[in-house]
C-alpha cells in the first residue's frame, strides 16, 4: 500500500516535549487515483516519527509494516 501525507509541525520548547507532527491529510494511492483516507485516522494525534505513523497505518489497514510505502508531500 502506498500512502502520501501532509503534516503540521507541533513545535514545543525542547524541555517540555520532543518535536512532533500531526497528519493534516493522507491519501492512499490505488491504481491511478489517490483516495483521501484522512477520516480513517485520528488527525489530532501527535506522531513522534514517520516510523510511528507507518506502524499506525499497518495496524489500521491490517497489513504488515513492510508492505507500506509512505511519503511526505
């Protein structure tokens, strides 16, 4: 499965919290079209890494992590 996403950085002072990001919008590439699947995830969640987002998507779509391709726009 191929996914593309846009994000918003949540910059907090380093002493309070490590830098995180929230997914603003995410699409799943299927054949020749992009399907918006933003409604299937919690867009208020603050991810600490793209790796964490990959694990979340693998769980959400019931697939192995290694089968996911993820890129940021």
